[in-house]
C-alpha cells in the first residue's frame, strides 16, 4: 500500500459531536459550578476518543514500510549534517563522546 501523506487527519462525526457538547457544557459551567464535574467527565471521555482516533490513523502511517524507509533516511541525513558540522567546527559535545573506536588494519591485527 502506498502512504498518502496528503490525506489529513479528521475526526469522526461522533467525536465532533462530543466536542460540540463539551464546548456547550464548558460555557454553562462558567456560570454554574455544578456542571464542572460533568464537564470534567466528558473532557476525559473526549480526550480518550481523540487519542484512540489519532493512534489508529497515525499508527497506520508509522507502520507502513514506505514511511519507515523515509523516516530512516531523514534521520540519517539529519545526523550526517549534524556530524559534519561538528567536524567542520572542531567542537564535539561531551555527551556524544561515548563510542569506543578501534582501527581496522588492512593486513590484519597489529597487536
């Protein structure tokens, strides 16, 4: 399957309706404190619903092989750019100095 990055994430009609109700209860809760607990409960339900929809949508995008391949190359290119800047400027952050470098000799082990 081809990853279509132009397709935008949209909420389902149920979640849109829940958002509409939530907005109305929020306005009422400003003047009537007894609606604050109802608002809090509905807000949690809305947050869970939108989280589930985002997880379902973006999970497909992230798990497609083409997306992983693109992401890998974008990370690799970005890291190469950053590393080249380190070498160009001659400054390398101490936090990144964690590698053990062992030379590979063409004619075998020199030790």
